[in-house]
C-alpha cells in the first residue's frame, strides 16, 4: 500500500472516530472510550509467531511448547493493558498557539498533566501530518511539550487535531487518542520584502508635513523610492536637471505616522496591500515611532509599544476573513 493510500485511510478513520465532535474546551481528560489500541508491526509478527508455536505444540503434543506459548500470549495481553493504562486519565490541561507570520510554522505549546499517581513514560504527541514530540509525565506532575504545526495563510485558525500515543512497554501495541482542543492562533500577513517607505501622513494633515513657527520643517533631500507621493518629489531640482529626489521633513522623524489602506497602490490586491501595511508597521515600531492604522471599516489611533503593534498586526490578520476551524 502506497504512502498516499495509507494517509487517506488514516484520515478516513480519524473522521469516523471523531464524528460529531466539536473543538473541546480545556481541560480534557482521556477516558476509556476515547482510547484505541492496535498491534504494531512487531506486534503482528509476535502474534504470528505465537500462532506458529501453538500449531507446532498441537501437532507434536509439546507440553512445554503450550506453556511457553501461553506465557508469551499473557505477555502480549499485559502489553496491551499497560499501553491502554498509560494513556488512561492523562489530561490536556491548557495550551497556546503563538502568533506567526504567514509562511512560518506555528508553534503549539501544551500542558499535559497526570493525576492518577503513576508515571506516564514514552508518550508522543503530534499534529496531523507532522513529526511527533516525545515526552514523559512524572507521577502527580505535568509536562509542557511543544510541537510544530503546518504553516497556514493569514487569519485566525484552530490548532486542529492532535494525536497522543504510546507504545509502552514493549512496542507490541500502540494505544492512541485524539484531541481537538478549542485553541486558536493568529497568522499575520507576511511582511513585504523591500517595501517602499510609507507615505508621510502626520496626524490629520492628509499627507502634508507639519509646519513649524517659521514655515515647513524641511530637513533634507533623499533619493526617490518607489511609492513616494508626488507632492513629496523635489520637482524644482528635477527641472534643473538634477537627480530624482524626495523631500524629507523633520516632522516625519518623530511625529505620528498614519498607515492607510488607500495609500497602497490600486494595482495591489488585498493580500499584497496587507503585506505592505504589515511591513510599514514593523518598520515604524522598530523606529520607535507612534503610528496609526486605517483599514476599510477599522481605524486604530496612533500609539507605540508591543501591545499597540500586536493590535495592528491582529487587525491586519483578521481583515476580511472568518475563523478557520
């Protein structure tokens, strides 16, 4: 059976096992009806070996053969019970999914707890389709495994289905269960690489620099960059045969900057505009500048600091999209 067929069969089995189950509020404790057990590859080989030993003992009437076969069968049965008990009562206490930019893997941090008073060794947890993270839980304690989830487009996404499994103690039996916790994480737009400078939008000035006591606070000329507004271009210098340059005003360095949807070129689609606004916000935050955001139907007043940047990035992430379960 090919890998794609096995993956398709596994996904169908998961849908059947979790039919009608909505994302669960934490904490969630594993009960008997949520745990499934099956033999592993070595377990199937072990079962075939027991069958061969039983047939040989019947054929040759070997008393010691019967004894060895039944002892090994008991070991296999005990392995199944121990694997099941290793998951029984494990609690997913809490979790969080850190915000990332589109294209980056999401990092999911969980808190797994044991309350029955026995150690839970050789556990592993994985996101569907990702590599497992192995850990153990001491008796009456908790453990905090972290795992990577696949990258997703911008928006607010549920973490999806998690699989907790164990092959303890002998690797003959795999016991597993599924969690689908109500944990959501934000994916911000990917910032545009080499984004042009944001147009100067000071306070309510509609793109005009703030005049000082003796006129406009002109500072210097800088080379023209794609996206600079026409009113900022030094047209007189260009008319005299000089290089294309843009006027820079002292008020731009320390004043309030507005990042506006309408300042993005109309040729950009929604995702490209959001990526550019994201790059502008990161650049303004790095420069310790107060900045605000204007989106269609959403306006964030100028501010600064980590909390303000997070509010701006969240608004960009959630613009025009619904939650993804």
